[in-house]
């Protein structure tokens, strides 16, 4: 018996596009933080921005891993 399961491309794209936008967001925020290091140090906010960047990066990497694992298992 053949497996007739066809991947749902619309659902796959619906998960991948926001993930790509999150990578663009990380890039943009990184540029902002690293060009404004001195100003953020002056107002004691550099640590908060760096912490937020790390948390956002971890969340996006986890999301990418989940999408990859779903595609590999055939759920997407």
C-alpha cells in the first residue's frame, strides 16, 4: 500500500514566513544594538537589550527546529 500523504504547502509556508521575518527582526535589532552600544550604556539599558536579543534568538532557533522536525516527520 502506497503512502498518499501529500505535504500541505500552504501550512508549511504559513509557518516558515513568520520565522523568516523573525530572523530579519533579529538582524535589525542586532544592528540597532551594536550601533548604539555607547548610548545604551549611558542609560543602563545595554544588558536588557542584549538579554532580549538572546531570548529572541533562542525562540527563533527553537521555532526553526520545530518546523524542521515537523517537515522531516511529515506533519507539514
